[in-house]
C-alpha cells in the first residue's frame, strides 16, 4: 500500500510521467500506469472453492444423493462410508476424509438447523431462582459440609443464602422460611430445578413436573408460583447457578469458622448485604438500588412462618435402634412399644412413645458429621517453613492454647515445638492435644524450654476460662514448675 501511495504522489503532486515513475520506482511500465491513473476501489473477494469435489463431477453427484436422502427416514439414509464406497466404484480417486468434509459443509448450508445461540431473557421484578451449593466451613477445628440454599433475583441480581446441614425436605422448607424472612417478602414466582424435596416426578414431553404434596402445601401457604426447569437444563436458572459459584469463590475460598448454623447464616447475610453495593454487571446501577425497587413487587409475608416438620410411625429393631438419615440411632426403652412416633425437624429428632413419653430428643445424625483437618501434613509443612505459621490460612483454625504455644517469635523454638506437635499428631488428634495440653507439657511431650518468649498459660486461660481446658491444681503447678514463664 505504501508503494501505491508513492506512485500516486509522484503522478499527482510531482507531475511525473509514467516512464519517469517507472524508472524512479524500478517497476514495470504497466504497473506504474495501473496505479498512477486508475482508481483503486475495494472489491469483495469471490471465494471460489477448489478441489476435485467442486471442480469435477463428484460434488454434484454427492449433492444429488444427499437431496434424495433428506426425504427418507434417518435410518434409511446413506452413511458417509457408504457414499464413499459408491464413489470409489464410479472411479473416485479422492480420500474418505475429502468426502466427509464435503458432506459436512453441504449439511451446514442445505439443512435447517436450530440456532445454537441463546436469547437474552428479560426477568420481571419479583421473580426468584433457588438452588443448593455445597461448600465447607470449620466448626470446633473440624470440617463441616455446608449445603447452602441460595436464592437470587435476576432482575436486580440480589442474592441471599442460608447454610444448612443437608438437602432433604425439612432443610429445604426451613431454608425457604429463613430466606423469605431475609428478603422481607415472598417472590411471586420461584424457579427451581428437579430438587427431590420439591419434585416427585420430572417433566416429560407429555407431562408437566409433579410436585411433592408437602411442597404444594408450603407453596399454597405463601402464595407463590413454581416453575420447574427441564431435566439437565441448568442454564434455565443460570442466575442462581452463577451466584452459587460467586458465593463459593468469594466467601468460602477459605472455609469460614462457624459456631452454629444460625451464626453462619448471619455472617452470610451481612456479607451479601454489603456485596449489593457493587454495580450491576449490565445495568450500570448499584444492585442495592435495583433491589430496593424490586422489593415493592414481592408478596406480603404471612404473620407466622410455615411450621416445618415431618412425623411418621417407626419400629425399633431388636437392639432398640431405628434408622434415621441412613444411621442407626439407639432409642432407650424403644423395644417396649410396638410403634413409636418420630418427629423430624431440619436439625433435631424426637421419638415419642404411644403414651406421650419422650424417649429420645437429640440432634439429627448429620448434625454431628465432621471431617478432621489434615493437621499432620499441615504441621509437617510448617516445620520446613516455620515463619509461615502466622500467615497460613489454617492458622485461624488452631485451638487458642496451641496457637499461642506455636506463635513465639524465636523461629528455632517454633520449629522445635512444631516437631513435637507433629510427633503427637501421629497418635492424638488436635482436639485431644488441646484438652490435655498441660499434661503433655508436664510429660515433656511438648517442648517448653525456658526462653524470653514463653507464654504464661495460667494467665492466658484466665482471660477465657473453659471447663474442658481446666485441670487440677497439682497438674497446673507441676506444668508451670517445669515450664517457668516470664
């Protein structure tokens, strides 16, 4: 293009002849004439397909066959392999791959296909989407699986979440009760996937999805409509699917510490409330402003929340056990009765005799389900890099006494204590080490050398006394004697 501009410049601005331009540029005379005096207008390029399928008779033959086959049922149509074999019998010298490329291109241009793109949907205010997401939290130094029930409002992109121990019907309905309270109203319509607590029969080509009786009763009480997604069609509730990932990667990347499900619910509520101050991804308005407008479209909450529980008759086995949540639970004196009434809420179970006597009142088995943190491998990593202890993501999960024990400024002493802790973790768990902390120091199983960075454990415990950490005076004096503190 620069050479063409130079030719134009020499011809129009300098007034050189074609022969002079030819000598100056060192080009052919016809080339100089073409670019000096003719207008160079852009033209659309016509792409002519090349190859034996387009330049010879073979493409026409295959096209005719494909047109014929379109009128037949799919089972009766020629396969690509059959077309290739028939062409070879006619003297075709090309490859099987050449025929496949031609057929694929022909099908793309001659057969009506569904548009593979998606249509951008408009979400009316007051409509919500609900789904579960599995995350992790830490309670009492152990990992707890959290089944977070998440509700989003696509119109404003506002989100709400409730951590729950399971995804059964009691947890699902209890979670919706809490979400309605957080929202301050009831959505006009809720879109869900084929959640077992809500859907007993999935949608088919001929029938709509059938909801469980308990969920229908819950729906009638609050007055919202339900829309069930098609099976394996998560994109139909894409807003809540995205929100599940957003909450997981922003609030659960480092497992939060929870005292109880109620406490974690409050934590999530305040974090999501603060998160609404960001700008909406498409509308360039604060999510909180959009949400305040959308709240006017919600249905009013009833005076009382819907009571969520399940009750049915059970029988104990010969060991006085009954199965709850795939776990055998012992029921004292259960064998004295032919039938017992079991009442289940989202977190508790109660078993009552025919006389009204409460034989068992306890948490449901999954409320006690925990996974231990891999403390041994974590401590071994810290031994090689003792400086990282105070910055590690696992630091906040350490029991208070052990945390103070490890966080001495002297790195040599810190490494020595980590080595002692690692050796104990082979035969003890972290909770037991914390409970028997003084005894282990007294037995020299935890190094406690005299040094200016030592901690006065009695003073430390007096700030936050705990019954499980108490020990008798003799052991305490002995531990302090063996480890004099400054």
